[in-house]
């Protein structure tokens, strides 16, 4: 995990790659401790990446819902500023969901 204890896609990828490399060295040298250590770090990296992805997707969902609400309220009340800001928040949330879509 990253230093602030929040899952990070970057940190997850780093640990996943490092774990794969350590496991590879273990495979080449026949060291089961390196193999196991590498497998463990790879799995932890993958888990962190997926957790960060899920967190980002959930945040995007909240932005989309908040944006939609603000957009509708702005349209109903005639507040074009609120409506525009709502549309922008909704679009930001959609992009965040797209980037973090686990497919």
C-alpha cells in the first residue's frame, strides 16, 4: 500500500512487477524462498491494484450521481451555473469510471 495506507494503482503495479522479477530469479537459481517471496509480493501488488481500481470506480460513481443531481436541480430552478457544474461533475465521474473499469 502507499504511504497514506490508501491503495494505489502505481504502487500495486510496482509490487506486482517486483514480485514477478524476484520469483523469476528464484526460478533461475532454484531458491524456493525467493520463488515464494516473489509470488507473495506479486499477489499483494495485484490485490492493491484491484483495490485502488475499485476505489476509483466507486468515487466516479459518486461523482456521477452528485453531478446528475446538481444538473437536474439547476435545470429545474433555472440555475445555469449549477446545471453546468453538475454536468461537469457527472462527466468527470464517467471518465473516472472508464479509467477504473475492471472489465
